């Protein structure tokens, strides 16, 4: 017969030391428990979950497997271990980094436009957009919640699209639910226009389009790949300048798949300079100059304002690291194309252009 012992609330003789009740999710202290005699025969994880309901059972199981829980001074490693009743259980609660994912943080933001409906940000390289495994804090979402606490009421703090951690450039964030809904619909309708500057390895001979579906890599789940069962994806690119072992491109997206430009240019045989993920297999293509990240910058963003319907466009100059790299390439191997002057149009600073009226 299965043990049907009722899991009662925490007994009176339970002792909790150094416990900060003000913020249990972020506290760190020693928890001491006396297991009641009636808990004999229960699994350790179930007993701890009943005695400490502020912790999830999954979290307690993780601590048990890590050897953080002591029963009468001996580390327990198996959540299914049966109790005898009367044991003294001791464990040290640790910071759950996932609780930091929605904590406001004073992270500097370069805001090039803000009104009642949206914020346009020029994201620096190295800034993660969404919290996730290994990056539960220090993200754009944390920075937005500090900049505008009311964004806590908006899903994902108003973020409607993302850039990779090491990709720089323009992003739009919604400040209201109605604006977020409208921007998401524009993205789905492919009416949001996004252009990027990318430095690709090797000599790209002519302008072109990569029209190939992208899906999760079948063997390496953290990577994307051109895959027949993937989602439709289309990237247009045009040659801006050619150098000795790489080419400056302007890429525009019709779709917004994860890592789209990086995957498509690698598929076309010209992975991006500095790309640590999608450039490894391109052994026959010149490696290009050394660069600590993928050389990719979101330089132009155009959309219809969610409230007025007015078409708005913003541009962003190349970040300092890409600008210095390209200037060095120009000094070593000047561009020989006759239309070079027409192609160098990065601009001297953020630009906002309003055009074509409203609704």
C-alpha cells in the first residue's frame, strides 16, 4: 500500500536561520528543518516541498542532486530517498538567477527616438536582448524596465523583435499593448523594413538574393540552418565595397528568422567576418580580418507609426569597432569600383526621416 501520509504545513519546531523573508526569491541563507515523525516513508523532495512551499519542487530537486541538502549531517543526492522521520535537514538556499530576469537594472541605453507609443534604441554589441540561460541579468529587457518601469505591464517589456548579442544597431520597442500588437502585425505582414551592413568573407561578385528556408539545426540545437522543413526566409544583399579578402554588403530582410543573415550568407559561401558559429566550415573562403564578433550592424529601420500611421525611418552609423576595421581595410586595399562614392552612405549620425503622411 502506498504511503498516504498527509503533507502538513511547516511544523512549529522547524527552524530557519538567516532567512530574509523580505525577498525570498533572492535571499541566501541557511535553512534548518526538523522532519516530523509522520513524514516517515516520504520522498525527500516531497517532504521538503511541503515544509518549504516557497521553493519549487524542481528547484529543491536540483539542490538535492548538487549535494546541498544534509540529512543529519550527511549529504543527500537522491530526491527519491525515503525518510525515516525525525531527521534534521539543513540546506543553504542560493540565488535563483532566473528571478533577476525582470529586475530593473541601470544599464545605459542609446535612445534615438521616444514618444508615447514606442522607443527606438541603437543597441551596442555585447548586449543580450532577452534573458535566458546564462544571461538572466544585464539584458536589454532589464535596462528597459529601469528606463520605464511601466513596461513591466507589457509582455517582454515591449520588445517585438531582437538582435543577436554581438550584432549592433536599431531596434524598436513598444510602450503600450496596442502599439505592441500593431508592430507585431507589421512584422508578420513584412512591412517593417530593416537593412544591415555586413562584412562578408571572400569576394562577393554581384548583388543577389538568398531564398532558402531556415530551421533549427537537426543535430546542434543552438544553431540554425538552411533546412527544407524550416520557415521561409529571404535575404537581399548588394555589394557596397570589395577588399582584398572580404566584401562590405548591405543586406535587407523580407523575413526575420533567427540568425537569418548569418545563416544565409554562410549558405551562399560567404560567412560573415568574425562569426564564431557559422564560419567554421568555410575553409576554402579567406578568413578575412580578425574581428571579435560577427561584423553585422542594423543600420536602417523603417515602419509605420502604430498610432499615426506615418512612415518613419531611422538610420544608425557604423559602431566604432566596425568603422575602424573598414577604414583599415580601405587604407590597405582601396575600393576600385567606379561607383564607390555612391555606395559609401553610412551617414554621420542617427537620422530620423518622416514621410508619406498618416492614416
